[in-house]
C-alpha cells in the first residue's frame, strides 16, 4: 500500500483513539482527521484506517459511503455547495446550480459533486443549509451566502479567482 500518513497526523490519530472506550468508536473522528489532512478519503485511506482501528475495510467504507460530508474524491480549492431543499428549490436553487455549472464548464445534469478540470472549483447540491427564509442559499468552503442571484453568484466566483 503506497498510502502514508505523516508521523504528526498518526500521533494525532493515536491520541484521538484514546478518547474512546473501543477503537471502532473513533472511526468518524479518524476519518475526519484524514480528510482534513488529505482533502478526501481514498480507498488506501479506508484500508489504512481499518488496519489502525483493527476493523475490516468494509466497516470503514460503509461510513465513508453513508456520510455525505466524507469525500471519496479530490475536491476543488473552492467547494460551492448549493442547497436544494424545498425552500431553496422554490427560491431558485436549481437555476443557481445550473448557472454555476454553465459558468464553470460543468454538466448541470450530472449527479454528485463535479470538479473543474483545473481543480479549482467543485460544485454540488447539498441538503438543508438551515436558512430557508433567505433562499436560495449556498456556501463556498466555510463562507455562507444568502439570497444568491445569478449576479451575486458571478461576484462570488469572481472573488475566488
């Protein structure tokens, strides 16, 4: 296996594991630490985590595939998340998503996150971002944006370049 965890990250993970009564209980925290360091969770990372926690890889893989915040592919430097829940859908979220995709050369009809060829942007639909009264809402990395029009979307993307 060519996947290598740096010594400082492994020390952090070893410390995390000590906070739980059984190693398996630390699974999500270990995966979050790995994703924070590498940006995503590869198959090799799943296997490394399973070995570290004395589990079968399927026990880790089922977490990675269940929780949407865990990434199975590299993401862009700027992650554009458009809320698609009812209030945002009614407020124009689908048109907003399409606008981002067209502006960045992505397929608005593709399922799941899409990353631009240069690796700069990832666009995806997400579930509720908890601001139904200001729809449509979105996030770029950790920055939250409300009542996003196409013009405001263009301005947001422009600040990322």
